[in-house]
C-alpha cells in the first residue's frame, strides 16, 4: 500500500484525481475527504469531492460541496465549469444554455470551462432531440480536446443520428487515429462503420 505523510493533504488530493480520472469514484471521494481531514480549508479537494458526488448520482451532495469549495476560494480555476455541470443536472435547457454561453464568453481562454460547457450542451440538446445542435457542440468539444477518442466516437454517433454521413465518417476516422492498437474491439467496430477498409 502507498504510504503518505499523515500531515499533508496534497498527496491524498493528487491520488484522488487519479482515481477520479480512472472512474473509481468512491475511492476518489474518500481520498478527497482524507485531504480535507488534514486541511479543511483546501478548496480543490472539496471541489473535486463535489464532482465525485455528481458522477455517483448524488446531485444534492455535489451542489453542497461545490458551493462550499467556492466559498473557501472564489477564484478556484475549475469551479465555474464544475458548478455548471451541477446546475445542468436540474436546470431547464434555456437556463443551462444561457449559463454555458456566459461561461465560455466570459473566460474564452479557459479550455476546461469551454469543454465542460460544450459537453453539457450536447447532452441536454440530445435529450431535447435536437441532434444537429447536439452534434455541433460535440464537434466544438472535439476541437478543444483533439486527442480524446471518446469524444470523437460520440461525435460520430450523433452525426450518424443527425443523418450527416460525411461528418460522421470524419469523426469515425479521427477516433480510429486516436485509439491505441490495444483497443482492438473498438477499432474493429469503427472499421465496420467505415466499410472495413479504413487505415491505420
């Protein structure tokens, strides 16, 4: 087992981020809480504990923790984007759209905020059956996070649903370029979408 200095919060926080990115949400939340036990004013741990709660389906706990983090540090860099995600679970589409556009226009250089806003708008527009609008926002997210094969795959699927085969093919091709050779099943599925002749 990994041994950390029991006094300092940052090692617990950093390992929590790794667990969060790996989808190990309960472990991530526990590590963020461990960081807060060592420093209850460490706003990043509170913020990402809130994101863990959101991904675990605990919307009220997520909202409480994100607000607590922003109270501890109003200038916390990732807080506006994560707060938007929390609001997006319960707000109506018009409010989410307004808030997302406001966030992107206020901080156009904050790539994480823009990606979060685009992904949220994609999901909410898809729920509203506006597939073309949803696909447009996903394309924008793909441009901002150009090395992420999962976004490219989702973009291909939504463009297929919207009936735009050319854009779907471009997104499938991009996903194939990004996926590692070890992802053989996913690569085979994408080649099937592309007609079996695509390379690499």
